[in-house]
C-alpha cells in the first residue's frame, strides 16, 4: 500500500499538486524510516520541482516563470538552513542577493560578471547571441511561448505612452526590436517614423518587412552594447522592451548614457522588462539577468537619468515575473 506524502511546502502546493508514494507506517522503526524517506523525498521533490520550473518554461524564457525563482531559491534555502554557516560558493543563503538557474548563489552582482569574464570559451554576450539564433522568428518566439499576452502587453504600453503626453511624436527607436512586434503594434501607431535596432539578422529582416515603408526609419543591425547613435538623429522616444536584461551593469549604464545623448529636447527612454521581487536571477541558458527594481533605479541614477514614471504591467499571469514600465528623462518633470 502506498500513501501520498504531504510535501509541506507551500510554494509547491501553490503551483502544482504533487503526490509521492511512501511505504505504510507499521512500527516505530518503520515510522522513523518513513519520516526519513519523506524528508528525502520532499527534498528530492523540491529539486525536481525546481528543475521542472526552470525547464518547463519555454526556452525563450523572457517571461521566465516567477515560480522558478521561488522554487530554486527554496531548494537552496532548505539546504542552507540545515547548515547555516556552510558557504555555497562565496555566498550563503543568509547573505545571497541573487542566484542563477544552476543554483549558484551570489553575494554581489559583480560576482556574476567576474565568473563570466573568467570563462575561456563563452562570454556573456555570445551566449545570448547563440540563444536567440535558435529561436523562432515569430511572436511566440519573441515572447517565450506567451504570444497570447502580446495584445495585453501592447494595450498597456499604449496607455502608458499616452499618459506620458509626449510633446513630439516624430521619431522613435525600437531597441531589441526582434521581428518588429512592438514597432508594428505600438510605435507606428503613435510615431511618424520608427528606427530599428536588433543584432539578429533574421529577426531584423522580418521586422523591416513588417513595418510599412512609409514609417520605417533607419535600421541598425547591432547590439545595444555596440550601438553608437547617429549625430543627426534625435529620438522622441527610445523604447527598450525585454532585452535590457542582456546587458551587464556597466554596459547598461554606458548604453543609457548614449541613448540620453540622442534624445530630443523632450524625449524619453522607456524600459519595459521583467523585474525580480527580491533577488536578482541570472539565467545561464541565455545569459540574462533579471534585476530588482532597486538595482534598476541605481543604474538609472548612474546613467544620469530621472525616473519620470513607473508602472507595473497588469493582467499578466501571477506566476510570471512582474513586468515594469519605466519612463526616464533628462530632467525631472
Ligand atoms: C524577447 S525578444 C523581445 C523582442 C521585442 N522587443 C518584443 O518585445 O517583441 C529579445 C530580443 O532582444 C534581442 N537581443 C538580445 N541581446 C541583445 C543585445 N545585446 N542588444 C540588442 N538586442 C538584443 C534578441 O535578438 C531579441 O530579438
């Protein structure tokens, strides 16, 4: 006879119902054995669930499941609670401010860049490049399997932009444009011309076809970290959606400074991306970092930008990371 084990793990309960089989408890010895078995099974189940969470989300995991964050962290916390003082890498459960999808804890964000810089073969950016090379050039590919959220996303972005009351709507730049989803669905509805910036040549070709000739501005086949703005081009809006996570902190600040230099007098930079609630999360599959809002605000400050407005995307599934929309300007309004 087999009995189900209560995982006594609220996070798991809240996401899925699992049951695990254990032998019947017949005697004290047997009960002890069962208790031990339960502990092991629960622990294994937790790891198992963590793995499911990490791997069950679509590989194009921009909309990485928030539950994966919780589950992986709980795996680590359960291990570490038992041996509080034992260090895992440099960070411990108590002092970690971030972790990656392989279960490594980080005490500082610098450790992330350091560990990547010290690798011989792959560097941070080439992982993302080859990752995106393998993704489908479709809305589903762009949204990690969540193409059903595209309409809600665009609608909220439109409301957000309208609320900003931009005095001029001449030229916008779509950064990390992918196949031009945002350019076609959002930016061309508000701006006379839209420029595209995207490193993946296949996506960019599609984006160029998707935006009407009359509204297609300049096209930059390059990455954010390599982008040098053209001196004769000023933007009323620079829209950066679901791609800033690929930049290291240093490159993010430098990129924003360059964006600042090509804004029109009343122009704004808008960043829409996943934001982690408590710990930053590094996804080792595509070399991305989901930052906390505190990290973002620090980086915006370092770039000399003012936070004009910030809104959280509504009506997205709760298991996803929260998505923030930031509007940044040269001076406070
Ligand atoms: C999740 S898709 C988002 C596409 C589009 N912004 C949207 O919301 O539909 C991420 C895009 O960022 C691009 N990307 C990845 N790393 C980048 C980098 N370092 N610089 C610019 N774009 C990058 C990818 O090629 C991909 O097109």
